[in-house]
């Protein structure tokens, strides 16, 4: 047996009784509620706590909390764990070994990088040329 899924329009027409009351209820209260007192007065997550976070947590914060203090702190901790941010690819790289070639413009060797687009995992990149002009080098 196959069941046809109802469209939103068909579902709306079939609302009865209490369902209609819910639908007809005003969506916003006209009274203002003071929620300021419900928010924390200080940061809930401290700098020291960031040091204890696993890599996945740090990467999640970095990619999904853009422009925040938390993103800055995740970046700072990743850098302290020898991860380097590549501005062209917008991803984090870490050396797996000493670079085979090092010049004033780049280094070449085997790296692991964090693949946040395809698999949310770390992948190995052999013989990768990391050009220093793409290195995000702001102070920690």
C-alpha cells in the first residue's frame, strides 16, 4: 500500500476543533517580557575550558560560531596544538612530518587537513605545497 503525503494546504483544510484554535491564536504577545535577567552576566565557557575541548568541538565552534569570541578562542587553541589555517582553502592543516622542501615562500610535505565540507573528518594530503602567503598568521 502506498500512502500519499498530504500537502500543507490539504492539512490546513482538515484542521478541526482545538487544532483550529491553535492556528488562530495570535503569534506574538503584546506584552513585553524582560528576559535580560535570564542571561548570564559573564562568559559561561572560560578560556581554560577551551583547552580541554576535543578537536571536533573546536572545529565545530570555529566553523559555526563565526565572528564570535568563541571562534577566536577555538582558533587560538587549534594553533597551540600546531594546526595552521590555510586562507585559500579555508581549512586547517597540520604537519605529519618535517617538510621535505622548505623555501622562503612555501614548504612541501605530508599534512593532515580537516575536511569540514565533505566528511567532517581528517584527511591525509601527501606532497602538499603550503604557500606561506595563504597562512593565517595573526597572533594567538
